C-alpha cells in the first residue's frame, strides 16, 4: 500500500483521478436534478422603476483645509 501520493504508482494515480471524476459528475448531476425539479411558482420577479427626484447640490463643507 502506498502511504504517500509522491511514491504512488501509475494505477493509484489513475484510481484517484477516476474517483474524483465520478464524484464531480455525481455532484453536478445532483445539482442539475435539484434545480430542474424545483418549482418556479411564486419566484417570478417584476421590475420596479425608480424615478429620480430633484437634484441635490452641496454648497458647503465642514472639512478643514491644511496648506
């Protein structure tokens, strides 16, 4: 048995890659399935229009001036 990834042989590396690939496909499949079976009722969004009010002009500042 190989206790280190550095000393592992080619078949051990291949097994690790295959297991990672299968796990990735399984997670992706579960995510797609969960999204596809979810109901979209009640989740529709409507756009709200926000109109600009009067423009604001700043005429004074309390910042101190250092020269």
